[in-house]
C-alpha cells in the first residue's frame, strides 16, 4: 500500500533512487535506506544471505516418544 501512495505522490523508483543518491552525497543515507526497506524495494540487512539451518538432534527422539506414550498410558 505504501508503494501505491508513494507512486501516486509522483515518486517512482527512479525518483527514489535519485533521492538516495543525493542523501548519500550529504551523509544522510541511513533514513532513506530504511525507508526503501519499508517499501519493500530493498531487503533488510539481517535477511541478506541468511541460511536456514536445522540443528535439531533426532538421536533421542525414539526414547522421547516412548517416554511420552508411557506417561500418557498408551503403552501396554
């Protein structure tokens, strides 16, 4: 929705890049960068190159299931 509003105000992507370049030259780049992230044009820093890892240890799973079933009275 924010992108639509920005577009309706006459600020297309090229205009926003020009603003960013001007801000970089003056040293006020961080606010513009966060704004572009919020609009969805840029990825947040913490999402760039993040790999999803599964570090769950399955080695004790069988025993945990057996214990849980026993506690619930499901084992005979």
